[in-house]
C-alpha cells in the first residue's frame, strides 16, 4: 500500500485502504507527534443493557496523537465515530482554534482501533464536553512546540513569536508548520498549554460548513455497504421464526449443492456466502424448510402489566427520599395521581447495520458502522477466542445510529461467514432485519403522585419509572417532599440505548403531570413552572421559548391548542412550545408550529447546533404521535416502513429555534437533549385543544389507519385516559 501518494490518503478516508499502523505513519512522513493521556473516568457507559463491552480490560492510560506533517497537514486521531452529528467538523474546529491554522489543513482519522486511541464510545453527548477539550489541549501544546522550534531556528525570544493562519512568525520572518517539523519525529507530553477562552474564539463558535459535505452530496463517501475487498463474497443469515427460538432441524444439502455457495452451520447459526446476491438468495430459499422451537411469549397488549409484574433483582436508580411524601400530600390542596406508558420504538437508521469482514493470516479486520468500535473489537475477540490485538475494527462515517449501534452482531455474523468461506464477506441487514433483530428503545410504565399547596407551590412529588430507565428522572422543580425511583424489570423484547434514553419518557410524564397540577391550581402553565423553578439556566430557555412563541399574548384559534414543556439532560437545557390543530369531526392532530430554545454552554458551530436541535424535534414527532413496535408471541408484527410510520414531510411543523450562547460556560453535547421537550409540549397542546389528557406514547398511533378522533366521546381515547 505504500505506493499510495500522500494526497491520495487524504483525498479518501483511511478506512478505505485498511493500512496497518506502521504503514500509515510512514505515509504521514516526518513531523511532530504529541502524546495525550486520556481520562477514562470522564465517560461512562450509558446503558448496561446493550451487550457492548465496557473495555475495562484495556489500558487505563492511552495515547491520542496529533501529527504535523512536512506539508503542513495536521492529522488528528480520535476514537470517536461520525454518525451524522457532525463531530468531524466540530472537532476539527477545536483543533484549528488552538493551533491557529485553517480547518482545511486538518484531517481527522476516526474510529479505527489500530490507529486511534481507545475510546469508550460515541454516546451520551460526551464528544463535545470530553473529546473536544482533550484535542484542544493537544493542539495548544502543538502550537507551543512550534513556537519552541521557531525560537530555536531563529534564536529568538519565544514570547515574541506568533502563530496565525498555519504559519509561525517573528520579526518579518515566517515559516510554515511543515518547514519547522521537517525531518523531526518528536514525542512530547501534553501539559499546561494555555487554552483560548470561548469569548476569544475565531474558528470555534462559527458556522463552518460540514468538512465532508461534498463527498456526502455527490455520493463519493463510502458507507460500509459501499466497501469492496478483493475476492469479496456477499452474505445472508437465516433468521428464526421468533425471538428466543432454537433450531430443531435443517437440511443444508440442497443449498450446499448450489454452485459457488458456501453454507455455514454453527449451532443455531446458519448462513450463506456467495459471489453474487442472486446465488445468495437461491441458497437461502433452499434453507427455508428449517424448523424452530420457541416458548410462548408476551404480546404488545399485555406489555405494561407484564413490566409491572416482572421486576428484576438488580437495583435501580433510587434517590433518598427527601422530606415526607405522605405528609406533603396530606398538606396539599390538590393531589393528582396518574400512570403514563411508553411503547417500544425502533431506531430506524437511514443506514441499516452492515459489515465487511476479512481474515488475513489469523488477524480479523471488520469494517462496520458502530458507535463503540472498541466494544465491538472486544465482542469479536470473544466470539472467536482470539486476542484483541488480532482484531481491528474500522468505522466509516456512518448513516446515523441514535444509540442503536452499540453492538457488533452484524460484524460477528460477517466474520463467521468470512472465516468459513476463506474470503472477505459483506453482510448488510435488510430493513426487516433491522426492525426485528436490532434492539429497541425500552418501553415503560411511570406512576406519579403530585400535590400542590393553595398558592400553587409544589408540596409533594413521587415518581416511579418501571423499565424505561433513569435518565432525566429527577425533577428540576423545587419540592420539599419527594421520592424518585427507577425499577428495572424483565423485558419481552431486546432493548437498549436510544437518543435521549429514558429522558424522553420521563420528561413526557413529568411535564404532562405538571400541566395537570397547573390546571388544578387554575394557573397558567408557564407561570406555574416559573413559580416552582429556581434553576436559572432552565428558566432562561423557558422564558426565551415563551417569548419567541408569543406565549400569553393571544388565545389559540378554534380547535387549536398551545402547550409547553422544559427540561434538563446531559448538560443541555431545553424548552419547547408547540401549537397543534385538531380537525373536526375526525380528530386528526397536526403539529402546526414548534419553538425550541436550547442552551448547552458555549456554542461551537451555531448552524450545526441548530440542525441538531431541529433534527431532535423532528425525530421526536414520531415517538410522540405514532411510532410503536407491535409484537406478539416473539414476533414483530410491523417490521417494514410500510406499516411502521416515521415522520413524513406532511407531518412537519414550522420550526423556530432559539440558541442561547453561554460563552462563560463549558460546551456540552447537543445530540440528545433537544428531543425530550417535543412530546410533552404536544400532549399539553392537545389537552388544551380537546380537554383530553393522553398519557401514552405514542399519543395517536394511527400507523396506516386513520387516527381515531379526539372527541371526548371517543372510546379509544377514553380507555387511554387515566384518572
């Protein structure tokens, strides 16, 4: 591979070549390398249910490298993955800001377990608050190293030397980065370099376009499904008829007789590899006579009763009781007691799971779209009983994940087929496989009791979440007596991380209940929240959204309703105001307008932050109104986009976004928090328009059928309403 010119290496991502580490650095040429010790304690695995490896057996202190080449190209290495959130651009901005060089001169090598430092994974909105500061430290140290080299070259006082636009300058003299690092391969520990405060940012804090935008829109970018390896085969896996099934019998002779088809049988695993998709399909058809055994399993109609009646032994997230909830309720003028439910929903990524696996002299290389490359490396090593240093995982920039790509099953499947066939194998899940065999956002049941004093102040708050999760479970409101608990339960379906985790469910229940308490107190929902809220950052976004929306300035039109909600999650503060219309007499709900105010500290890229906020709002529409997995006896009943409705263009409201830039505060992530405010704001707007309180997500699960009416006489919604 060393015949590649260096410009070719950067014209295409490194993952397309699969270079070994030593060869990669030979291509980079001479320069300066800086070593950074990462703090693994800064990040934590966001979900213990996904099956991803925690990586505890890996070294606690690892290096992250920044390389300055002779041609001035700055190569940055990070284990983070690009899954559409645009961290490739924002991290480049962080480095450019401290190194005082154009973003165009910076190339990121991401998520390659042989080339990049260990990283727990890309989840929990942790890239901006953890990786960006680390890379800023590296870049600042590189800047100081360049100044030291220039001072030595020119025999100058280093305090008089400046760095700007990728050049080092002093007293009329100037040198490019490459001229200073030419022929040098230096190691230096990163420590003590002064960072640029957000108030002085010139590159960070601006709306620089996506660095790979041209490749994305022209189709030049290669996703995993585009990867081609020499002599590569295509693969498929035989799936059981239901979850938790065991293979009873199968006759593989007919499939094995098909020319060029390789049939793999390993316990319950059966798969096919062949040079073309037509041969794969023919062989899979020959295997369709397989028989499976499975035990009876719950159905969607029994879900919430099942969750409440099947607790796990593991301890959930419980905060010590503050005050006395019972005494607080007794002192309350108004008490509201209700149950809220949340269905399983699918991630529905634009790019289904895919992997290309290749064995070479005992070493396994897997190209796959995942948010945890090092976790997938551990899975592969365990699956094949080989050391982790014989496994390499390379992650091309991936077509979305939403927390759904934390596991490596597709990589394991492809590697099994490749090992048996003795050739590289590409395996791409169908949409039906993605809907069925990936994990789902956890379903949940939430019980709330809340009480208020005569003046509208909260007196008591009791909150129990069953199964959905503990993210965003704590109330931000001031209440003297409270009890908040998360109760893990057994789950009929495979479940795991999802954008915002359980914060969407917990915010929906809490903010809906807050509106009920406001109605009991005969108070405006905004006034009621502000009266019970001291958190200044949350108050700021709530007031910003209300002002932009025009809250309280006019009443909604006939058959329209206004609703608002707010919350805190992962260092981000969000408030959402929504207007809905409810057509009569059919009762169809249309979200007309959504105003979202968001604050996550100092803003790194305003336009891309706006995209993240609005993307979260749009995604939230599906879970709020109609997305739900239907299942019965171990089978998914709606595993196609034809009968699993995601938001469409016709569902889009007018979106208005207010970004609150706090340059006095560290930057937080923004990939998850914006989604949590939409559902409760819409639910509260529906309540204002119809006087019907819907306590289930999705609120109007119409799928391919017309939604039921929202009239007070609707039997279906009356069944959903909890008194």
